[in-house]
């Protein structure tokens, strides 16, 4: 009786890792958007770009467009996403990613919810002045005051409602935003 119980226990213990393998999340289309958002929120544009299709990958930009994300600091004299992210904190925890239309190798996701951005006001002002100097422009005091008003009032909540195309490349799902229009 005891050897039989030991054999059953051994089978259960040895089988647990195999059961665990089936519980590991699979590569889903929505994973690409979620991981890209998490990396962007961590200010890691290079890491975020790993979840973007080769045709649209840009380590200097967000993995996919989110309308209005840089609007509070949109008056900065230069367009440098990485530096701009450096003066803000993004909370993407209130965003949801839904797989709306998924085929074998392409599809669409719906990213929606609330994106919350907070800003380091002193760093925003320093970046504004630095970018103006680098561009050889005088500081536009009215524009600086407007920017500071935008970022100093506390967290900025941005309602997100984006359709994000995805494709499967070499067996892995990637976000693949549409090409920018001129």
C-alpha cells in the first residue's frame, strides 16, 4: 500500500511542472500592445520598439500613436519623445487592451481607458529652456507659461480610444501602426 501511495505522490510531483507549462501565458496579439505600453511607461523606447513590427519600428518614438499624449508639453521647442518622456510619469494601469479582430497573421486591437500623466515641473521648464537654446531660439515666455500651467496643476488624465493594428512576424505578434500621413 505504501509503495503505491509513494508512486502516486511521485507522479503528481513530477507532473506538476508539466501542468504549470499549460498555465504559462501564450503569445497573444494583445500582449504586444500591453508590453509596448509598459516599456514606454518605463521610459524604455528601445524596449518598447521590440514589440513593433519591423516596418514601423522606431526606437526614438512611441510604439503606436496615442492622441494627445504629449499635448500638455506640446509647446516644447523640439520634438524629442525620449527627452519629453523623461519629464513625465505615465500610469498605464487603467488602460485595457482588447483583441477585436484577429486573423491568422494580422488583426486589430482596441486600446482604451484612462492614461494618467504626471510631470516634474522643474524638469519641464529646464527641458523647455534647453530645447529652445539648442534650436537657437529665444525662450517664448508666454509659451513657457502656458506649458507650465498645463503641467503644474497635477496629474493629467487622458481618455484613450485607439485602434492598433497587429501582425505576426516570425511567429510573434507585434503592433504595427499605420504609416504616418504627410
